[in-house]
């Protein structure tokens, strides 16, 4: 295949963005540490190899030497076109993945934890295309979901795509175990532990599972090249996280794709834009957006507030302009007057930010009119809220989430 560009990374730090750029030109590109053996590189079958040192790109196969900073995007593209053919499309990559999954899985069974997020949803659809009902998905409803989220996942995966789905109603267990916990880290730990326990308990009950599929993506695995030449593995990557008694193999079909490529793959597989363009949503869900104790009543209040906020953002046509829009319930109550009566109800706060990597974030500038509409709707439609605050703190110093 004459369309593959290898990047040999000497710890430059720009390897990921270079790989992305090259892929956007239609060449399949992968990053290798500088310690890679010639044989291993030949397996990837490179037509062009770029050595990305501190300040230099050297092309191995063509013998041309140029510094990376000397290439403009157009020149880089022209240079690659002179030595390789841009034939990498998401359609052909989807076909390649489906064939590969078929070969790997054979007649065995695959388990996938479906969260309703982009990565696991694309993974589910892809694997189901490859091996059909040998795939079983498990969705854990921990009671920390957004309004109607569980029903939407069911409608899409069960009713539209006919993908075998085990829907675990775990709200009661989660809320029982979370009762009285107000510390953010303790909440996260408890939610994480319960999630893992619930998921594996379901998985163990399904006979003959051979593979655990995960929606791991490229930036989850590759952060940068270490000084010793190994690729840094991000600590949250779940390799080795399987319970000791399970001999499932990991199946990670998205592990070579960037986030925007996962969305493009999802589009090729026919997943709706409404799902593919969703704002990032934290794993512990509304658990980290309901400051203080997590009770069914408080979570229901937050679900209503969040639904109104997102609904207004969508109606105004602003959803796709925003990185993340967040409603949070604060652990204070405030006096108000509703229907002529004094009330003492919850306080919520709203924010929306734009970001490219979640490491820094700027405030999305809503108009006063828009903010007014949202606030009045929340106060009119959610009886358990008496005050709405607007949070316009950028990151840094304020993190995107409140806790
Ligand atoms: P912060 O609040 O640290 O958030 O500025 C950065 C990004 O990470 C998301 N986030 C989480 N995602 N589990 C997750 O899966 C978490 O516990 C968590 N906390 C924050 C946050 O929504 C933002 O996109």
C-alpha cells in the first residue's frame, strides 16, 4: 500500500498534530518511537518515513532532508503527493476495520460497555456490523444520567439497530451507596467502583465471552514519546484493568483514530449527528454536577434544569458552536417567592465554554436576552429552584466542572 506515512518521534511533542494533518491530506499516518526496529516498520509498509526530531523532519525513503519548520502545509502536502498516493478514506478504513474484527473475533462473543457517548456508540455499531449478535452491549443506568438519556440509548441501539443490549437499572444501588457522601473525590471513587462492579457482574453472567471491547482512541494511548523511546501510555488507559479471574481479550478497534476521525467513522456507519456531535459529558455523569449530597430529588431537579438549558441552546442554534454547556446544582438554598408564597429552594448555576483540548477554556458569550430566556424558563418550570446564577469564570483558574 503506497499511502502510508510513518512518523518517527524523537520526543518532539508535535507528532500527534503532524499525524492528524497528514491524515487530513488522505494518507494513513502512524507514530512510532525512535527505538522502532526496521523490521517492525516494514510491517507497516511505509512509503515515506518522517523523522520528527526537535527541529527536523528527515524523509528516510526519499532521501530528501528538510526541517519541519521549513514546510508550509501546502508544501508538505505537495511533498507527500510526490512520493505516495492519498487513498485513505474513512469508508475504506471502516471496511478494513470490519474485516479485521471479523477475522479476530471469528465465532466468539464480544462484550461492550455502552455509555451513550461517541466512542462506545461508534464501537458498538462497528462491531455489530462485523459480527452481528455475537456482540452484547451492557448499559449501566446509574441514576446520574441526563433526562431521557437511557431511553434514547435504548431507542437507538435496541429498536433502530437491533443490537443486543442489557440495560442495567442500577439507580437504587448507586444512590444507596452514595448516600451521605459530599466529598467530590469520594463520590467519583464510589461511582467508579460501583460502575466497575455492576458492569463485570453483568458480564460474568453472560456465557462464553471472549472479548471485552473498549472505545479507546488514539490520544488515550499515545501521549508523547518518552526519553527512553517508549510511547507514553496514559494512566487512565484501562489495559491491565481487567479483574484477575477474567481471561477476556481486549478489542479496541478505534485505537488508531483521533476524536474527529471517530466522528467521521460514526457518520460513515450512519450514526445520527445528534449523537456524534454531543458535548463531552463526564463519566460520573450528573454525580459531579450535583454539588453536595446526591439524592433522587436533587438529581431530578438538576435533570430538569439541564434539559431546559440544553433545549434552549439547541433552539437558538448554538449547540454546535459550544464545546460544553454545563448546569450545576449548588449545595446552598435560597429564599424566593413563588406564587405569592415564600419558598426556600435550590440554587443552580449555568456555564458554557469553548475549548480545543479541555486544558484551557474560554467563556461562550451568550446574549443577555438568551440568558434571560433560560433563567425565566427554569424559574417558571422547575418548582424546586428559586435562583439561577450565571458562571463566567474561564479556565484557568476555574476548572470546567465545578468539582
Ligand atoms: P475540568 O473540570 O478538569 O474538566 O476542567 C476537563 C474536562 O474533563 C471532563 N471531566 C471529566 N470527565 N470524568 C470524566 O470522564 C470525570 O470525573 C471528569 N471531570 C471532568 C470535563 O467535563 C471537561 O470536559
